[in-house]
C-alpha cells in the first residue's frame, strides 16, 4: 500500500527516516521517539486531516516550543539525558496542551513506560497487579528463585532476611514479635531446602535420557515450589511493569490513597520516576493535583460507607462453609446464549431471533457444535470464538495465598479478595509430611498465627505481613467461559 497523499522533499525524507520505518507507504511504525512525543503526536493525529509524518515534521520537529531536538538528543546520547529532562520540563505546557486539547482520557493509553519495582513486599505486588487494564506486570518467581539470600547490613547492622520492615510495626511494641516471626519463617525455609530436595530426588529419580543438569534444575524448582508456602507476605521481591500512561496515572493515585504506608511510598517513588519519562501522562497523580484529591476523597468515603454497612449487617455472622470452591451463580441459558453469539456473524439475523431459533434446536446438535469448536484447538494459544464470553460464572474460592497469587494475575475478569488472615487454616504439601518435616512445619505455622492474632488487635492491616503464603485466603471471581479456557 503506497501513500499518495504525502509528498516529502529529499531533505524531509532524510529527517523523517530516523523516526519512521518508511516515508512512502501507508503502514509504518515510529522509531527512536520518546514516549511523551509519541503520545502527543498520536493525540494530535486524532483531530487532524494530515498524515502522521507531516504532523511530526510540522508540529514537533519544526516547532520550537516542543523542544524536540533537545528531548531527542537525550534519548540518543546519555550525556545529553540531563538536558533532555530539562527540555521535557520546559515543554511541559506544550505537551499538556496537546494531550488535553486533542483527546480524552484514552489519549493516556498512547504512551507508556517500563517501570522496575525492586524490594517491594509480596503483599504489595498484589495491589499493583489488581489494576487489570493497560499494565503488564512480571514478578520474580517464588518457584524458580531462592529467597534465602540476606541483605547485607550497613552502618554496623547485621545482615537481614529479605522482608519488609513495616515502620508502624517496627516502631511499636510489636517490633520484636514481628521481626522474630518473619525471621523464623525464613530460617525454616532455609532448613527445609536440602531435605526437601533430597526427598524429591528419592521420589523422582533421574531418567537416563535427561541430563544431570536439567534434572537438578527440575529438582530445585520442585523444591522451591514445595517450601514457598513458608515465605511471609512481607517477603521482598522484584517486579517489572510495562504500562501505558493512563494505567500508571490511575495506579499511582490508588497507591497514594491506600492505607498501607508501603504502598504510599511505592506510589510516590513511581510518580517521581515516571515524571522523568512520561510526565504529561501522570501529572494528575500528583498529590497536590485536584484530580487526585477528589479521587482520594471519593475512595475513602465510599470505603467507609460500605465498611460501616458490612459491620452493622454482617459483623455478627460466621462463615457457614469451608468448601474450597463454590459455584455461586451461573446462567441456565448460557448454552443458548453462547451458541447464538457464535452463529451471529454468520447470519444476517437479529440476535434475539437467533436465540429463539437456537432454543428449539436438538440438544445433541447444539452440544456437538460446542464440542467440535473446542476440539479444533491444538494449542493453548488457540483461543475459542468470542461467543463463549456470553456465558458467565461466579465462584467463591478458599485457597492458599500462593495459589491465589498464581490465579490472580494476567486475567481480565472481576475478582475481589478479603484481607490476608490465619483464620482460614493453611495448606500442607504432602511432601513436607513425607520428608518428616511436618511437626516443625505445623509449629512454624502456629507461631505465625499467634503473632498475627496479637498484632491484629492494634494493627489489623499491617498484621497481614506476618502471614505465610501457605495460609488460605478467600476471594471470588466472576468470569466468562472463554476466559476460563487457559
């Protein structure tokens, strides 16, 4: 597909060639441009009759107010990075004006950033990962990486295990209890490492066709998987997040308004770093911005209203089930609805008419179509037709925190969890019992539960940091059939 509308001089083509993959075709990609420029360029693009390359030349490269040359120099030359940062700040009004004037909130999705979050607690990662749309988090694995390494002490302090030292607790009468409980969990984790690996080797001897190195890697991974439930939710981990500007703006505002101090700090530090690369996209997450103030006030008022209602009407009730998975509701007409949706694009009929017809079809014929549609899948990446999204289910789940962490992320669905607690019991891997480590494991879990109950009297939120991942958490999911197919 050739572009016939845009004609550039040889000099303009040379300039543009550094920033677009071609200058004469209708389909092209942007290259070597900072996020702030790309986002503003696309924003301007949505309200113009001109092509993107012409806009880039006229409104950015040749526009002095955009500080294009200075910003671009910083991306190409590390020595110019400081000047580029100053240029972005100087041109802030220019980019804010474009983003505000040529688009709505969705314009914030046209620029993004890669943000590294290091030494944050496992508990904190869940709040970040709760933001479902526009962000892609990838967290350090508790299955493949050891968490036994200590942090080197500074200024005469002793080396410490990698867990978050929650300031409200370390500055309270619970300091020693909190530190001792977390350290005990890590010490048990370390003591269990080699005995569990030996048990795995005994139970799963190496196949001669598998190399010794590959076998040992699988033993190590299986061992970590078995003992990871000993790690407290205060465990420090690393997480990389790629997100668009709208995602980060909402995330930062949410973190700032959260009752956890750690999340407040993560929100502030994220804001400080993202303002260096995509300032125009996160400006409304500034703690002094009117947008954030309104957001926080609304959120706090809403939470208070619902919390008070729950305490009044549900506070005296006790859980009447300990089932791991309960199907709460489903649509009895799900089959007819999803079949109608599957057939919709292959007919010229209204949806209601198709449903009426499908409802009279033989059940065997309907079941056969659904089964054959699924049978065509040869790989998990082969997704079924979108019609399966018409069938919804709601599950209430009670499972260990490690399992929850695996199921919670990377899914577009409606889900909500209750706070971490030790009151729902915990999971015991059978390998721990078989390896003769059951008694110590149960004693460690019991000490953690005692610490949780003691701390929770005064710090119900912060007490969650001492809960090991083996303890159960309750959450619900509302999900469609297509999303259930992994």
